[in-house]
């Protein structure tokens, strides 16, 4: 502790038995103190009272195990139809469904956690963000054929970048409001993004026709993979980088969507 006070945490980080980097709003995980270099349990000390491993990255390893299960079991199941006879989903639409599934779930997971800082309780943030995203994306899906694909992806990118670079300023200016106004403001911030995020899937569904069931399967598998993988990124780099990852994925989906000749 004296070394941290005298020299700063960076000077002690390499020799510390746990992650002592400071927590802040962009990465508010005070309990995530495990380090990857502590994977060797034989070299670890144990906390006397509860015999818990000190500095072992348990939660991160659980996420890795989930990722291994998804990659080892669920993803191959989505590739099995390629071994069968009949019409098949081409590579570009397969990757498109995978990309938007992962991106959507990343945004959902991050917004729930990010807006908990603004609303003040995870119970209210989960209900507000989920309800808003579900209603908005449902409405967006219903109206998806009325807007061109390019505009949809431009608006998704715009709202994600707005959340990345403007959210903190808005939140700091409105944090004094009571609970209900904060929830209403959250709804107003998220609804436009959710509206446009509901459009990429039905737009692709029109193109693939009867193969949309396969698209649902790929999309769902990617959502599970994305919800787990993004937490490793958030633990290391924070919410802003995670949303940038989602933005890049949507831009990739936009590129795949424009390759219309590769869909049929």
C-alpha cells in the first residue's frame, strides 16, 4: 500500500498479486481483480477465511469456458447443413446473420450496464433498456422495408458513436434528476438506436427467403458468443471500446449487405 501511495499503482502493477488498476465509470468492475498470469493455481495464496483463490481470474475463465462451448458445439451445428443436400445459405449471408447477431447482443449488454450508472440501479436499468430495445427493434422490424439498407446502417453507426462520445456529458448534466425522469431520458436516448437495430435482420430475411430459419440459428449462436466474448473486452478496455467493436461489426454487416450478388 505504501508503494502505491508513494510511487503510483502503475509502478506496483507488475508485481501485484491482484489487479490493482483503478475502476472508473467506463470500466466499473471493482470485483474483477483476477490476473491472467495467475492461472497456475499451485503458485497462488489463499484467503484465510474462505480459502478462495487470491488473484485467480475465475470469472474470466468461466467466460472462456462458455466461449469454448459455443465455438465447439453451437457454431458447428450451424455449419452442419452445408454437409446435407438441398439449398444452402451462402457464405456472405451466413456471415451477415452472424455479425448482426453478435453486434446486437454486444450493444444490449453494454447499454444495460452503462445506463445503470445513469439510472442508479441495475433492476431499473435492465427493465428500461430491455423494454426500450425490444419495443423499438420490433417497430423497426415492422417498418424495415420502408428505409434503404444503407441509411439503416448509417443511422446505427451514428447513434452508437453518439453514445460513445456524448453519453458521459449528457449523463453528468442530468444525473441530478429523479428516477423516473432519468428512466424517461434513457428511453429517449436508446429508442432511436433500437429502432434502426431492428431492421438489418428482416431486410436480410427478405433476401434469403425460406432459409431464414438457418439465419435465425446463426444469429442466435452469434448472440450467445457475443454476450460472453464482449465481457472479456469490457473487463480489459471498458464500455467505449466494446461499443466501438459493435460499431465495426455493423459496418462489416453493411459491407456484406451491399454485396447483393453474393447472396443468391
